[in-house]
């Protein structure tokens, strides 16, 4: 039932979009364009390479609450990659408890993925402050230490 709360709204938006009659070749061109690879993310000079935030018990409690609401449905409790929506959405998630998973990923890259999203993962964007995203980076890195 909870899965429906996350799947139905995007489907409703798509169903309500205006549909224009178009020639088959126009439809093929649209889908070819949609399948084109996404351009690389623009440079983000405002984002430091290393995490500038120091974790506190309160900030990590907030990060944990955000993770449970926004991330655990796919990434699983504790970052195991076995969230409730993984099978339904046809996802393959990495186990972030494995130290090798994030070993070669700088803090900045994790921050940008959380802020901007990646593939089917929606962005946190403006819903949270930059320091809250940095605290999520700390939380996610902590999964491998447990």
C-alpha cells in the first residue's frame, strides 16, 4: 500500500499530460531523443571536494530521519540495497555497508548525487539545506563502518 503512494503520483501526472496526435515518425523521433544519454552534470564549483560539516548527535538524528523517509525505500534499512521498491522498479542497488562500494567516491560526488539525483533516484534539491545533505553523506559513509 505504501508503494502506491510513491508510484501513483508520477503515473497520474503522466496520464494528465496533454496528448497530441502526431505522425509515427515524429513519435519515433521523440523516443529516440528521450533515449539519448544525459549530458554530464554541470560543474559545481560551489561544492567543496571534502565534507565541510562536522556531525553532531542532533544532525545525525535528522539525517537518519531523512534517510528513512527519502532513501530507505530503495536503498534499504542501513544501506543494504534491499529496499521495498527495488524489485518493483527493476532496480539493482549496491550494498553501502560494503566499504568497497564508496571507497573511490569523493564526498563531493556523493553530495551531488544526493542533491541532484541520479538515474531513477530523485534529487533532494531545495527540500533540504546543504548542511543536511552533507550530514546524509556522513550517515551513508557510516553504513560501511557498522
